[in-house]
């Protein structure tokens, strides 16, 4: 039987101490605690013929074992496509200290880096090509990778089978004609004599020391390191080993976290999940002597008595008793425990809104009333039910998806500017409640859906308008408190695009409730009318926890808090689930933490407190 030669070409040591994952960097935790000596010993025990270490942007770990037999120096360089900032990891194999310095000097531009590595004859490959590290990976980016690189990692021990198989299918399906077509499209000359024939490698991408050599590269030629490396260049290698799974990721992140906690954080009397407790406090900046941020979120959700009006109380603003009437309403509301009071605003054009509501002159009445409410410590919210007239009378006929998206971006800009000019300090957007295969309204106690084209949207249209809102919110966060969390919008976009359940289930019935103002009956939400929980005044919500499993609608005042609270609950009760998402979906985690901090800056949208515009100014563009 012919001898085979093996090497794990993607593994990290404790010198990978500047993590690329934002949420880990947030707590100043390194990506690995594995010593170079442990990697060397473990790789040899698991049958690796040759050993290297591929730390992020450093060769210090590899240098620590460079004196040992069967080792070579490598690095995983973080690079970027300069046109859009898309992040990419490129592993350079068998390098010198001098060539490492060159790599570091060129790594910020992937075109310059790839050109240098080719000219220097350094074998290199794209690590985890389908891993979207900063939310900028596109089909065009992948096409550019196929032109720039000759070697691809098609088995990564930390990535799921579907990702590894997909990149393998992509590179194996390449033909001369397809490469030529991509080259013409991208304007990039493909690398290599036969650029449609890619060399294949594998690596564990281990950070914890648990899975070294789990995935690796195999060659029939490799009596020496030079021969093994040359076999990659000659397209004679293949990848073997296991793919990643959630348990792999959870073990890795929890192993790193545990080492981080035991080595850098003093243990206290609380021995229950110490790392999770530390991560929770550190990430969310809570102070032990005070109510934790998570408790504040729960308190916000459970104490939030929210009500509003379609605006009829602001009609007839030209009557002599208008101000007295509004003052009396403000005084009565101020005497209650109400948390948020909203008024519907359906369009950035006063006449359009008034026509849709049948309330002529009501916008002027709201403008007159807002200062009175503010004097009494009530800061009403402008409540937009997203519709086609949001920016004015719509003209969407003939618009393609790009035009539809751009129309709603401009509509949301006009709306936010409009309500700011009116004097609102809080605004909220109600997501479309149109269903094509959705909940049965027959048992609903709150009728919020319609088949009218103005408020009815297809799933594809919902995805586009959620993307438009997601894009516009950062522009206006400094000027008005916007309730809509971007992490929630991201989940909705993903859900409507893929059809999979990216969103956390609704907490209706355990954290918040719908109350029928006429009868006082309480329900988990306005749609679940078959689940009457009894009279509001008899209810003890803090003792109720009916779980969270419903995803029947997109009602924002229920689903947005549910989305915000979801990761926090995972962090406390299902830390491995949170760890998996922190590693695989750090863009979402980053947005989630931004949203939580923004909510805190907005005092959790307490409509009884004024905005702090100085603090809100920090969120320009976020």
C-alpha cells in the first residue's frame, strides 16, 4: 500500500490573539489558548506527517516550533477587496520571516497580495471561501476569488458540511468556458495555466485544541516538506476528515471562553456558568450593584403599557377649546402608569395621511398637541403602518426590485424627516400585516390585516422594504428614537428570503400581552383570540410563562422585543446555542449588541422621558 502524507494546513495557536469575530473582540478574548507545542504533539499523534501553524497575521506561533523536525512556517493573512471592503482570509504556506513581512505590507489589498504570492512562488489558498466575515460577501466576490486563486480550502473542520460541499461543487463545476465568461465579466485575468482546475486542500481551523487534524490535506507525494507543498501546486492533493457541526463550534468557543475566564478573570462565589456570566456582564456593560441590562429588558417588556390613537383626538384643532381639551388629556395620561403613547402617521405628506384616515387637518392638530404633551412629561411616538403611500401617493407601477427598494428608501427618509419636523422624539414602524398563507383572522381580537393593495405586500416586496428600512435607520438614529431594531429586520429579511426560521419566536403570553380595551380580557396577542387569559386586573403576568413558540405574524410591537430578548435568553439558558451563533453569525450578534446599547441610550423607549440627543449622536451611521 502506497504511503500517504498528511498535514493540517489550517490551525491556530495562542498567538491568534486578535480575533476577527467582533463579539469575541468585544471582551478582549483571544481566539485560541492552544500552545504551539501542544499543536505539534497532537498533530503528530493524529498521524500528520508535517506540522504548521496558521495564526492570524502573525508567525510567532509557527516560529516557536520551527526548530522541531517536520515543521514549516505559515500564516493566515486577513485581506480585503478594496472596492467594497469584503474581508477574506488567505493562508500562505512555507514562508520565511522576510516574505511574512512582505505579506503583512500587502495584505490590505487582496489583488496586491495575490500578485505578490504568485510572483514569489508561495503556495497559498483561500480559507473558508463561503464564510461571510463582515456581511459583504457576494456572488461577484466569489467569482473574483475563482479568478485570483488557484487553491481552495474545500474541507474546513469548523464549517458545516453544506458549506464545504457547496464550495467543492463550485470549484469542481468550473470549465474553460465558464472561467472565460467570469473573466470577461469581472475584467480580471485568471491565475494559473489551467485556471478552471483548482487544487484542493483541507484544514481543521481549530482554535481550541480539541479538533486538531479533524480535517486535513492528503498527498501521495510528500517525502519532504518541499515535495508535499509542490504536490499542492501540481493539483495532486485532496482533503479528508470531518466537517464541522454546532457541537464542534460550541466546544471550541466554550473551551476558549473557559480558559479566558480561568486565566484572566478572578473566580467569584458564583460558580454557575462563570464564563457566561462574565460574557453577559462584560458585553452588556452591566454593574453588579444595579439591575442587569437583561433584567431591564425583561422589565421593559413586562411593564410596557402601550396604547395610542389613530389621531381623532387631535382633530378640529381650530376650535377654541382645542388646547384645553388636549391639556386635559395630557394630564389624565400623565397620572397613569402608561409607558408609551403613540399616534398613527401613515404618510410623509399631510394630505395623504389625512385622506387615508379621513381626518382633515389632523396633522396640524398633532403639531399643536405635541408641545402640550411634552410639558406634561409625555413624549408620544409616531406610529407608521408601512404602506405604499409612506412617502406620498405612490407610483410603483412598472418598478423592478431595484426601483421598489429605492422607492421605499426614499419614502422612509421622507417619513422620518417629516415626523422629526412635526416634533416627535420617538417613532415606530409597524410591519405589513398582509398574509397569503398566514393566520386565520376569524379568532383574532385585533384586526390589523387587509387585502387592499396599499397595505398588502408579497413576500418578495416585504424583503425589499425591510432592506430599505434597514438601510435608512442609521441615517436618522441621532435625530429621533427609532424603535425598530436592525437585528430584527435582518432576521425578517433572511426569513422571507430563505423561508427558514431565522427569527426568535414571539414572547406573547409570557412577556407581554394584548388587552381588549372594551372587555378588559387579556390575550397572548391580538391574533390568538382563542386563548383568553382572563381579565387584565386579575392577571399576574410575572408568574406567567407560556414559553415562546409562535411565529404566526410579524407584529412589530411583539416580535421586535422577542428578537431582542432571544439572544439574551440563549446566553443565559442555552449558552452553547449562543456560542454557535456568535461564531457563525457575528454580523447578527454585532447588530444585536448595537441595538441593545441603542435601546439603553433611548431609555428603552420610555415615552415618559425626553431624548438625550448628545448620547444619540454617537449612533450616526449605526
